[in-house]
């Protein structure tokens, strides 16, 4: 017998997308624990080996605008299929190659594929539910993806130790084949988006907005497609996302250095700090979705941006492990509340015909902050010490929080309460 959940179109579609999300989180994260072993396998230095992460990030930046055009012009299904295909090709290329340059090229390819995969999931997911359910769906995506990122490195390390380094790439390729099969089972979003536009009574998108030169148009022209009343809100959300990526990547790369050099914490203690934050994020996955959908988008976006700014300001005053615990918990709360809140708010204000490109524009700008945070933070650490990056980044985060409070509108449209029926 077919389980009841699979008889419902929405439940079936979300289940497939959530499984795909978990697989995406597991995927390339299996490579992280084998990075030190790449030095011996390919006879490269440790500094060169870690560039696999940089090339993955560059791939995501390049793939983001491509993904935006794909979902706008063709639909989510192609993104859900092409994304895992590229990830699988990256895994296959890494299995037998004797050259590390091929590994770097594969990492770049995987980054492009991850962008396509992520956009396909988001668009397909929001097309399955009502506007007042988007927050829970996107929060679920982020939470499940985070769970995959947590388990993937452990799984990859076990495979590498038990069988060998190259088997990790085999696992990535095999998983990608399964993900492609899942992608074929999800309804395409293009027709749904068109129906939504027609039902709203809005004018059909012009030929220019769907032409092959869509991303070649000026950023101003793309933003002008947004309702004039929400353009400032969109720009504010872009800045807040940039600040959020700055926070997350800076926190992940710079906090261990500060904890080691300034506090003298052991690797176990540093790992415990990250575990505290990870547990908070997982615990907030469901509550964050309800806050976004039932209370208001800004009740999640504002604290998710401002809290890290406060925590970063307090980091230089930390003098022990116990002092760091509440700061890390504060950062975990911010990460938990950020699960899908900025993406949901953006989907609320952008037109259906350009949602892929406008989301891609937001992510591409944010990725600059994500890559720049460790690079600039590392330079500041070398020049002035590990506390300085936190002091430099804190005002940016606080400014983003204030901009959301005063420069962005609440985008959640609550349904009016029904009047009691008179007898």
C-alpha cells in the first residue's frame, strides 16, 4: 500500500525536496575531512589543498546568476536535474585523476551545481505551498541542509579511513545519480508561475524580461521590475543577506583562531562551542518557520542580523570558555532565526517572472561577503590580531539590523480574522 503522505501532492513534493536537500548537504561536505590527506595524495602544500574550498565558493558565485536564469526561463525541474548532474561529474572527475588542478576544477563544477540545485529546491518548494507557509518550508530546507552538512564530514571521514580517500568521490557520484532521479519526480515550476501571474491579474511579463539578455541588463533595470513600494525593502534585504554571509563565514573561519590564540582553548573545546551553536540551530528550525509565517518576517530577520553584531562586539572581552558559551549560543540563535527568513521575505516582494534572477542577484552579492569575510579577516588577524576582525564586522551587522527595522516593510500578509457567524 502507498503511504498516505504520498497520496497528497504537496506532501509528496515536499518529501522529495527535503530528501534532496539532505543529500545536497551530505554531498560535497564529505570532502572536508580529507582535505589534509590531499597534500600527500597529490603532493601539494596544505595552503594549496585548502583552495578546494575557495574554488567551490567561486563556482557558487558563477552558478548563482545561471541558476536564476534557468528557473525563470525554463523552470525548477531542469535545475533539480542539472545541479546534481554537475555535482556527479565533479565527483567522477575526481575519482581517477592524478592532477590536483582537476580536483580544483571539479570543486568549481560542484559549486555551480550546488547553486542550480539550491534554487531548484526553493522555487519548487514555494510553488507547492501558500504564501503564509513559505517560511516553514524554507526554514525546513535550511535546517535539513544544515543537518546534512553536520553528518557529511563524519561520513566522509569514516569512508576515507575504512576504504580510502578516493571512495569519498565515488560516494558523491552515486548520491548524485539518486538526486537526479528525485529531480525528475518534482513538478516543473514554470507553468505554475505563469498561472500565478495570470490569476493575480498582473500584466504578463514583457518579451524583454524573458529574453536571453536578461542578466545582461543593468541591475537597476532588474530591480525596477519590483513594485515601487517594495524596492527599498528588496535592497535592504540584499544588504542584510550580505551581512549574514559575512557573519556566518567570518564566525566559522575566525572564531577558532581567536579561541586558540587569545583563550588557549583546545580543539575539543573549540569543537564544543560549534556544537552548542549547531544544536541551537537545529532546535530553532521548526519554531523559526512558525515565527516567519505566523508572527512576522521581521521578527526573524532583524534579530538574526543584529544579534551577531552584539556578539561580535563582545567577543574581544571574552577571557574563558564559559564566557564564550553565551556568545556562541547568541550566534546560534541568530543562525536559527535566519533559516529562510530573508529568502522568504524576498520571495514576498519580487515578481514571479523575475524571482530567480532577483534572488540570484541577492545571493551573488551575499557570496561576495561570504568569500571576503575569511580573506579580509585573515589579513586583519595577521596585521592586528584575532580580535580586530570582530570589531570591524560588528558595525556592518548592526547597521543591517537597523536598516531592516527602519528601511524594510513587513512583507507577511496576514489573513483577516473571520467575523463570528450570527445565529
